């Protein structure tokens, strides 16, 4: 049940995590940004569930508000959609003193944040996240982006939201598979920074999966605080600190690309964490018992620890070399250095990577 601020160099983000937070959006935004006009952006699925309550809250706070509803799916995270947002902002004559509100998952918040970062060189925006992925990851940290044919998230900007209003009750309408996929990022946060939080995941598994309101709220808040702590100390990913959040993502993104985005992002991160734990063991950074514990926890949440299809290791290595995380032609891995800490390594032998990837596929 809390509200707190994340400090950045030039701004701060107010975060509220509590059941009912969606209804409090209007007053919170009015108090923080006093926007003259507001554009709410959402996707069709989320808008059908929550747009009415959100608009009511904004209007109730005396704000002049319009809505733009776009198709769901990552294909909408494009420059063409950003252009549709600009068209609407132009019609509304929304100026520097206006604000955008993103209502939805990471697709909507990345796109809306990108539009907010670029419209008139930057206007305020708020996020009401509605997926686990967005609650625990995408809504915090100010990375905004749209996809390009050349790759995902290649066109973007750092732009911090003024407000992130998280109502964990919104997660109840999510399909189970999506809810579970998002939990991969929560386990990731535990492994990289907070071993007791890994124990918490082990102990609270049933209550998390049963969507116990108090437990979900605690899960979201702990994740937000972990990510906030990392990103506020490395706002623009200039050091290894923010890169620690990439644990599971070097192999995970490669699997995601190789599978043609047939799997959920979180499922690929789960497989990536399994492979990268094995790499950490091979590099002498993590005990086999600790690696097994992480794999066990991932599996206990219903996330995949092994694919039932083969993976082509050459293809995966090719994707890793094309990843944004490559520096000087070397693939960089964020590996667990014991549980609760990480180290950035670019000296993992190809053979070790191949064996680890082989281990998560048929
Ligand atoms: N900016 C960052 O730091 C960051 C971090 C992680 C992920 N991301 C981005 O986030 C996106 C993935 O986020 P996502 O998993 O939230 O995907 P998403 O926004 O596409 O949402 C997934 C699906 O769930 C539906 N949905 C959303 N909320 C719902 C609800 N409460 N009930 C029922 N259905 C609901 C959506 O309509 C959509 O079909 C990717 O584009 C990724 O690049 C960004
Ligand atoms: Zn991720």
C-alpha cells in the first residue's frame, strides 16, 4: 500500500502500488503535472476493460481528456502508430503543458512514452500498467521505444514518466499464460539482487499463482523498488549496473528471435535464465546447487525450463552477435555471481554457450 518517488538526475517519478490505484489516477496526475489536456492511449483489449474507469477518474479531477485506442499486439509498437498519436495530439492542440497517459501493457507504455518523448521535444506522461511484465519491468525506468524492421525497440528515447499508477487488481483479467510469463522478470530481479526475494518466491508460489491480493501487491512493490534502485543509479545504461537487468536476456532474446516470437517474452527469458545459470556454473561463478535452485523455482511457476523443440545453436549464436548488447564483436552476458549479485562477462567461450543452449532444447 505505498506511494514513493524514484529520483532521477533531472526528474522524479511518483509510483503508487495499491489495489484501487486506477481510480486515483486523475487526482494524482492533476496534483503532479496539472496538465491542461490529456490524451489517453490504450489497446482495444485493455480499453474494453479499464478505459471507462480511467477516463472517469481523469474527468473527475477536472482534466480535459481524449482517448486513442489502437489494436493490441507488438506490431502496433511502430512509427506509424506514433504518427497516429501525433495526429491526435495535433487535433487536440496539446501543447507542452499537456500530458499523455498509457493504459496497458509494455507495448502501450513503450509506444506512448516514445510519443511523449518526441512530441514538442517532450511532454509529461503517466503509465497505468495492466500486465505483470509492465508492473514489474516495463513501466519503470524511462526506456521508451517503437520497433523497426531492422529490429525490436531500435527507435527510442529515455523519457521518465511523471507518474506510474499501479493497480495490481488489473492483473486479474490477464490470461494465465501471460501472467506467468511476466513472473519470469520477477524471478530475474530476485536472482540478480535479492536472494531472500528468491526464497520469498519459493514460499509464496501458491499465493502468487492464486492471485492473493496482498501477495501480488507485495510482489509488484518489491519488483518496482528493485528496478527503481538500479535505474535511478544508472538512468541511461552507461555502466554495468543497469545492464545487470539483462540477466537471461542474451540467450532469451536469441531464443525469441529464433522462435519467430511464437513464445512469450517471459518464457524466453525463463529459458535464457536457465541457460545463463548453466553458463555461470561453467564459468565458476555459481554453484550447481544454486543454479538448480533457480531452475527449480522457474519451473515451479509453470515457466518453461526446456523447449520441446530443437534449437539450432549456430543460429542462436548468430542472433546473440547481432544483439544490442554486443560490444566489440563479443557477446556480453550478465551472469549471476552467486545468488543476489551479477557480473558482466564478455569472455564466455562459444563452446560453453553452445552447451548451455543445447541444455534448454530437445
Ligand atoms: N521499457 C522497458 O523497459 C520494457 C521492459 C520490458 C518489456 N518492454 C516491452 O513491453 C512489451 C511487452 O509487454 P507486455 O507483455 O505487457 O505486452 P502487451 O502490452 O502487448 O500486452 C500483452 C497482451 O495482454 C493484453 N492485456 C494487457 N493487459 C491486460 C489485462 N489486464 N487483461 C487482459 N488482457 C490484457 C494486451 O491487450 C496484449 O494483447 C514489449 O514491447 C517489450 O519490448 C519494455
Ligand atoms: Zn525482459
